[in-house]
C-alpha cells in the first residue's frame, strides 16, 4: 500500500501535484497570451523536479536568487539561468564568470562598482558574462534610478568580458494593491518606466535583449503587458500561499501545505508541532497571523520556535494527535526550511524529492 498523508512524520511539507500542474498551466497560458517568455523564479521550490516541469510546460529558462542556487541548478543539468540579483565582491564575480563558462547565465547589476568587479573577473574569459540592468520602478529595494542607466549600460558595453543582455524591474510593491485595478495601474506604470530605460540601454547591447518584469500577483491577475516587454518572472505561483490566495481566486489553488500534528488542546487554544522554524514568522504585507488551518478555518495566532498556537471558534474540537494542513503566509522561505517535499495526489504520497537548492545562500 502506498503511504498516505496520515502516515507522515510531522511537520512535513506536502505538495499537491494536481494543483501544481494546474498552477503551472495557468501562468504559462498567461505568458503565452501576452506573447512573452516565461522565466519562472525557482526560489520558491528550489527543486529540479518542478523546474523541469516548468520548462516542459513552455518556460524558456529559470531565474535563481543566488549564485549557490544557480550552481545547484547548473549541476542538475539546467542551462539557461538568470540571477535577478547582484554580487559585489571578487570571489562571487569569479563564480559568476565560471558559471557563464558552463551554462547560459546572466546576472543583475545596479551600481558601477558591481560592473567593475564583474568586468575584472570576466577579463580574458572564453565566454562573455551576460549582464542585465536592474531598474527601480518604485520598490525601493535594489535597482538603479532611471538616470543612472545610460552610464551603467556604457560601462557594461565597454567591458570586454561582459555583454549587456537586458533590463529588469521587480514590481514587488504591487503586492500591496487594494484590488486588481490598482494592481494593473501600478504594474503598468512600472512597465512604462522600464520601457523608457530599455530604449536608453538597448543601443549599448548586442544580441538578445530582455525587457523583464514579473511577479506572481501580476501573472495571476493577468495584468496586460505592453509591447516591448519580453519576459515575465513569477515564482511563487508554482505553490501559491495565503498571500497569493486573493490573486489566485481562493485557497483551493494553494498546492503546498505544512502538515502538522495537534500536540495539545487546552482551554481556548490548541498547540501544533510547527512553529517559526517551520512556518517562518514572515507575515508579508496582507496577512494577520502565521498560517491558516484550511480544513478547520482557524488561524495560527502565535508562534515560538516549535509551537504554533491556534485560537478561534471551535478550537476545542481539535483532537490531540490529529493531523492538520496549515497554509502558510509565504511559502518560499518555508520551502527553504525543509529538506524534502512530499508529493501527494489526493491523500496518497506518490513521491519525495529533496529541496536540492535549499540553504544555498551564498
Ligand atoms: C527579482 C525577482 N524577480 C521575480 C520574483 C518572483 O516574484 P513572486 O515572488 O511574486 O513570484 C522575485 C521574488 O522575490 C524577485 O525578487
């Protein structure tokens, strides 16, 4: 008999394959309808099995968050990797250049000092390192201001070992939009800003040039993309989570849950064997609490490292020893905490895969 979900030791991260497959089809269809490349961000699953499924479904390549993640995916046989993040030191620049000798690899920059360190590392390399310019369109995180783009583009062009390969922005602030109209408006403003800097930067490029946007809310809300945008980079959509539910259209699209056990039921509360070392304390912009018991409609209201406290109407009806599925606020850091994902269809565990790139933070 194949093991059932009820046989798993908890806490476990369970992934519903039917839902993943539907999520992948949905976002691929969005990219296709918009006529852009889908380059999913693998920071959510960190797992070759799902990266392969994304590529088989039509994605052109992958995004990675860190060099270590890129190396893990290159080791697993993946070829076309973009890191929409940057490096600032010679050791990491050398690793970026080494990656570009093994696979197609592009890295982000938003500061002349990064260009200098990458240019020095790439000097004399057999294959040039592709560089994309990150532009800030309102996130206030990484990303050069528009007026710095021409200078950065020129510096990349003038470095013999580098090739200017595109521009990108991460419009993460759209997560806070009140509704779809606001999401579309904010995203559209980001596209307009990015297209402007793309026009500035493109003359310094040779060969393929990406104009890249993307987040899960924009893909799920099917935000129209303007002509000239070539690529979208959502990541979280593979699993979805509590934060994405309002863009996904409900909790039933969420494919990953923490399976936890009720270890105690006390007056007014129940206690789970999953705390901040499982669910993380990430709240993301729109969530109260630390997770949601989807089958009981109850919130996890407090966490310590190994305890999750559930409160709310009917909480006493939970039974000690009962398994519960917890939908987390933000799935990406949760997946990073687990050594493996348990793959399920209905209640049957059909496979276990290692989270190959977990903890690859450098
Ligand atoms: C640069 C960049 N691109 C794409 C993504 C994917 O966005 P999402 O988490 O909304 O799927 C992220 C997420 O952190 C990101 O930082």
